[in-house]
C-alpha cells in the first residue's frame, strides 16, 4: 500500500511539473508575440530563443522568429528558421510563401518565383499571391506572364483598381500602348497612379468608343467528396494510412507525391506517383486513394458541364525517432557544399529531397555536385520540378498518417537507450494526443530478428502477445483483456512442441499441460511436479517456481526461489490456498495472502515497458517526445 501511495505521488508531481513547464513556455511565447507585434524584433527574438531552449521542437517559435529575422533584414537566418519550423509540421502554402519573401529580399528572383508558383498551387484562391507573382515577373521583365496573373485577379474581382495600373505597365512595356492606356483610363478616378500615367503617356490618343477587355472567369465547382464520418479528403487519407511494417523496419522515410483524376463520372482514374519513396510506401498511398472510390458523389463542373478534375497530394511518412530533422540535414549539406565534398553532397541531397521533394535549393546544390558525372538524376529532377510547378491540378497540403510511428531502442535492461547501446528496438504506433501506444508494435533484437509483438487498444494491452526464439519460432503466446492477463497462456520448445499451457484466472493460474520436448506429458493423470525458471530483468538472479499438482489442482507445497534462496512457501489443499510463509534475512514471516500469482508469469519486457525507463548514460533530449509517456 505504501509503495502504491508513493508511486501515485511521484506521478502527480511529474504531471504538475509538466503543466508548469508548459505554462511557462506559453507565457514566454506570448511575451515574444507581443514584442513582435510592437515591432521590437530583437527583444522578441530573445523570448523565442528562450522558448526554443526549453522545447527545441516548438514550430511556432521558429515560425515567428523567422519573421523577426525577416524584419531585421537577416534573410538567410529567416530561411533557416522556416525550415526548422516545418521540421515536424506539414508543408502548406505558408511554407512556400515565406520562402518566396525571403528569397525575394535576397534578390534570388528565380527561386522566389518557383516558391511562389508552388504557394499558388497549394492555395489557388489567394488573390494576393497572384499580385505578388505579377510583381516578381515585372522585375524579371516577363510582361506577358505578368499580364496573365493580373487577368486572373481582375476576372475574380474587377474592382481591384491598382491591378489595372500594373497591367497597364506590363502592356506598355510590350508596346501595347493603346491597351495600356485603356487600363489606366478605366481606373484613373480610383487610382492616382493610373491618373498620373494616363496624363503623361496617353493624352494624345483618341480612345473614344474603345473599352478595356472584359474578363469572365470560368465557374468551376469542385468534385463532391462525402465520407461517412464527414471527413475532408485530407482527413480521410490521413486516418486510413498505415505505415508499411517493412518500411518501418528498414527506416524508410520520405514524401510520396501522388496525382489522380476525378473523371466526369466521379470515378478515380489516372493515379500516378510523381515522386516515389519505395514500392511498399507508394502502394499504401495508392491503396488509400482507391479506397475512397465510393465516397466521390459528384464530378467537377465547369460552367455547368461535368469536367475532369486533378488532385496532387504530398503524403509524408516520417518515423518519429531520434534521427535528425530536415533543417539539421540542410545545415550539414551546406557545410559539405562549402567544403566541396561533392560525393557527400550528392548522397545527403538525395536524403533531404526524399523527405522534402519541393526544396529546389537542395537540388541546385546537388546539380552542381553532379556536374561532370554520368548521372541522369539532374534531367529527372528538372523535369520533375517543372511538372510540379506548372501543374494545373489542385494541390492539397502535405498529409501525414494520423498516428505517429516511432522506432526507438532498448538496452538489455529494457531501458530506453541509443542505437549504439541497444540490444533491442521497437517499432510501433504512437497516439498524437494521449501519448500511449495504439495498434500493433513489434520488438526486434538489434540484429533485426523478431523478438515479440502485440497490440494496444485504447491504452490497454489487448489480445495476443507473442515472443520468439532467435530462429523465429514462437516461444510463448500470452493473452490480455484490457490490460489483464486472461485465458490460456502457451509456451513452446524451439522444435515447436508445446512445453506447457497455463490457464489464467485473475491473479491465480492453473497448469493444464506440462510436456517434455517430445510433446509427452510430464504428468500422470494430472499429477506430478511442475517447475518454471527464468531470469529477472537485470539478468543477475534466477527466478524459480516449483509446485505439485494432483488431478491438475495445486496441492501441497509451492515454492519461490531467487538464485536458489527460498523466499516464499505456499500451501494448497485440493486447489485451495491455505497459508503462505515469507523468508527474509533468516526470519519467517507468515502471510495471509498468496504471493505466487499470475504477475510472476508476465514476460519481463511487458512489465519493464509499462512505464518507460531511460538509460541514465544517454541524453534524454533525443527522446523528448517520449518523456512522461508510458505504455
């Protein structure tokens, strides 16, 4: 009882500490945000630095700090921060637009335009993006292309009068003086710039009876997707994605980019993988897309007529373990590139582009490193980026499986450790909010051989848990019902023969079968001696249980030894418990309750990983997402 009270007290203190820590971060972050809003960017940076020192994975702090650096004209640092902000966050239009602004200020106009093209692909209705892109194209003297953007804006809102000024400038530079003047004439009363330019450049023209071109936007209604749970397409895909276990086992990570069409009959057609990760991962994305077939209720309509409609979706598979984030990899790439270690640049660029295939700066460094090498990677990449950039499909924000998937390591004491000290590793799903395992997990020995597997449902150990011999044959099969051992537990010899079958009844157990390695029973009509031997979790002591059965019922003396020292002696009569004696430091202590129970039979990895323990020799920060968690 005392132990239980102490345990609850410790858990309560940990919970309170985490809440205080969380509150502290929130308070500091809000102070930084207020300073940012007041234009005190240097002071705001200091506050966001504090937040990041407490939580190095706080995306919001990197996000706002990047804008602080932007306003301080430190654009290179702003670019670094935006990569850190999106290390664990899903890519969306803001990522691309922020990179546009930072590259624009650095006068990297081609890069800025590429990222702005991508921002528009992800958010086609944002008028400001087209206006910004029109301005960039004017800087690059791409006047025809700029006019297309201005046309798009005015077709959707003809009352944005400053756009007529910009469009007029583009037309004037293309020697279309009359059309430019018509734009300025139309908007001169609403826009001083139009009035000024019309006065200086157009007063000698007779424009009577002439009108500016009128634009009529096509009315497009998107396909109708209706899931049973009223989920959006993105939510549906995220909820149904499963990380292929083979890919998890081999730590295959990356972003699949898939394109498909919803036909005029509301059918899914032309599924194409634009960026591949691996066959297993690609096929999982295709499987989920196909699984939505019955949920498309209507096709797209253009001006009232059915039309084909394309989607492009980036689907990210990430293992939340102690591997480096994209931003750290990019820092390493830049160092390698500066030192002209081009073979390493090529290798690392492939890793980064697999995780974020939109990062064209990384591709450009890889292209330089590949110069002079016989490699068709460059040709593939440039066609890939062009296909993304000029794609007329609707892009959805990056989608990740709704469950987190983790791979982490245990030492021989079943403490969380790093790879170099590991004896085992675990692959499992991890709930985003409650931080409990959900779904299936598998444990492996460090050389990749299966050790055990099981499943957690709604926080509980539930169903069958299996343990294996090094050769892959089953060693034991135990069952749980909502965290409680139940039903028949089976143990096997390496040759596959059943060693014993034990029936679990709450805290008690009964031995139903007890066989030798040939499969022959060690009992005669359910009567005989029974023994079970195993190591404790530190592997320093041998635990041994010896008992007698008569007609399959416990009878006589049952003993528990620790390294050949008798510590517990229980007595039974025809299956009924009668008494218990504890031996401690040479003294006998009589006890009224049973001690040799089901809990002794629970495999050590299940007891040791019930609450995660950390190897004291490692830096816990690499497992920050596990701290305070339990199975």
